[in-house]
C-alpha cells in the first residue's frame, strides 16, 4: 500500500458555514475552534440540555483562553456569537458547506446520521466524520455521493491539540481532501492525510499503550499513578496512559478496542477492568470518576 496521493491547495472549496453534529467532548471543542477561526458553526445535539451545557463548556474554555493570553475578549465574544445551537439535524446542515459528525463511536448511529445529512445538506457540502477508528468507507456507503465523505479526526482537548488526521477512503475526492486540509490549516491545526485503515495512524498506537497500561493495573504491576508516572517521566509523555484514558472517556476507548479487536486481532481485546468500569459508569473525567476521581477538571488527591 502506498501513502495517499497529495492534493494541492487550489483544489480546496470555499467553506463559511459548518455543521457540527454531536455536542459532547469532541463536538463542542470542534465548534469552538471553528468559531474562533471565523467560521459560522451550527452545533447540534438531541436535546436542549445537552446543547446548553455544550455552549457553557465552550464559554468556560474561551474564558480560559483569555486568562492564559491565547485569545482576546473580542475573539471570545465573536466566537460565541458565531455558534448557533440547535436540536434539529436538518437545521444544522441545510446551509452548510461542510458538516462534521462527532457522535458516539457506533457505526449504525453514524450511518443513520449520515443518511440524514446526505439528504438535508446542500449537494456541494463535504461530509466529515470525527470517528477515531471506524471505517470511513462503511459510513460513506449510505451517501448518494461517497466521494464527498471523509474523516476529520480531532484530538482532545481540541483547542490545544495540534493534529488533524484526515482520512481518505477509496473514493474520497481530491476536492474534499484539499478542503479539509485547508480548513485544518486555517484553524491552526497540522493536518496529516491517511488511508482508511482501522485505527488510522493515531488511534491504533494510542490505544495499544492505553490497553496495556490497563492490563498492568489489573494485574497489580504498579499503582495507577505509578504506571502513569512511568510514561510521563520515563518517556516524556505529557500525560500517563490511564489519565489519558480518563480524558478521552473509557466508553470511547472500549468502543475503539472492540472494533480494533474485530478488525486487527486479539492484541486489542479490551481488558476486563475496562469493561467493568464502563458498566459501572466510571467513564472518566466527563463523569467525575474513572481511573482517578476528578473535580473541576482536575484529578483529586
Ligand atoms: N484554550 C486555549 N489554550 C489552552 C486552553 C484553552 N481552553 N487550555 C489550555 N491551553 C493551552 C495552555 O495555555 C498551554 O499553552 P502553552 O503551552 O503555550 O503555555 C497549553 O494549552 C497546555 O495547557 P495547560 O498548561 O493547562 O495543561 P498541561 O500543560 O497540563 O497540558 C494537556 C494539558 C494539553 C491536556 C496535556 O496533558 C496533553 O497534551 N495531554 C495528552 C493529550 C492527548 O494525548 N490527547 C489525545 C487523546 S486521543 C484523542 O483525543 C483522539 C481519540 O480519538 C480519542
């Protein structure tokens, strides 16, 4: 297999309005960075409370950006005014030049949403999924024109992490790829273009370390903080693999592991500890408990 073919910036289409479907950890972060860079963002989720919470989190993150001197107040206020929250998927996509779906990692759910996006978005619109591992081609199958579908994989926390992984499936057009790439640059990310293989370039490696760390915690090799410390201080990772799993969400990690086990093999079999924690609702930072207890965005104790 050779690397994906290069695209030139001239092939990129103009993008002004972007629908973001799903207002969770990734979706609201994506809407924030788009609005900060001057795009009109339509942020959609299934109920009013979720979108209101998401706007609240964007506000907190923008305030943090102001406090740290990353953005000024004017940029914060302008960004907030460019985000329109809605519970209607159709409203979120009907005047969009590009749509980014960021709902949970369930193929059937994503396909259902893509089928609606495909019908309701303008024909010119590019349709992107933020999936971290699922087959983009399998999602694209429900679109009448799969060439406008691709992956745009962001990283958490979205305002801080520089990588944007653009995933081309077999028939993704050069124009769609060039547009996603140009958008990535415009919002301050470093895009890489990868082929549509399970786990892409980032998740396969990232999850391998995370799952091994869980197996080590499960068998008592060391305490959870010491396993994390080993990778932070021994390998220079900004965060240990168990803390990172809490940040990403244990449900997200489990869904990726299940999928990669099926697609790649038993080395990605999810540890019992991970399955148990998800069953118990210990999903990580977003619920206040995972491998660590969290309060106000910080590990307790
Ligand atoms: N807006 C703008 N900038 C912000 C910000 C915000 N809301 N919050 C933080 N920042 C900036 C800070 O100002 C700081 O910038 P400088 O370095 O220029 O000073 C930088 O971000 C780091 O912030 P902090 O000092 O608060 O935090 P930290 O140094 O403890 O780092 C971290 C926090 C960035 C999360 C770091 O621990 C890290 O990189 N962790 C690993 C994260 C990671 O691996 N993410 C990928 C997960 S996998 C994924 O997401 C994909 C998937 O498919 C599941």
